[in-house]
């Protein structure tokens, strides 16, 4: 049985309503692609097509993290800032394990490495 996409989106909106996040609120919803980092794989839920992308992970994963922001999307704001800064003289250095220990010893702080 094929479920119409409008029904899927309607069901998702109904779930938000049950949580008290319904009408009269501006919502920004995102989901984290399972087994990916939050920094790299936060995906917006804006349209039916995005819900379809979310649903393709449902058969393999019992839980999928969905993030909801109201009124202002800090995620979108952060992503825009990161895009505007990218490639403007940023230097990325590798930090060696020994460097962390030496720095912690200088400061007299306890340092736990995992």
C-alpha cells in the first residue's frame, strides 16, 4: 500500500500538535541522519520530500532524532554564518595528544583524555 505524501506530512504535523507545537507558532524542524554527527548531518524537514527522506531511515533505525525550534532557527543562522566564513583565512591545526597534556600541565588543570 502506498501512502500519499500529503498524509505523511499531515501525520507529522499532527504529532507536533499533540506536543503543543501546533497552530500560531513558527516552527523550524530538522532531523539528524542516524549514525552521523550532529554538525554534519542535520537535515531540514520543510516539505513532503524532506519527510520522505526521513522515512527512508525508519526501517533501519528504531529512533530518529527530530529537533524543533520555535520562532527563530538558530541552526539555519549558524549554518549561514559558517558558509560565509568558510575559506576566509581559516587555519585548521591537528592537535596531538601530547600537546593537550603539556598545555594542561602548564595551567595546573586536570586533563582526561578519552
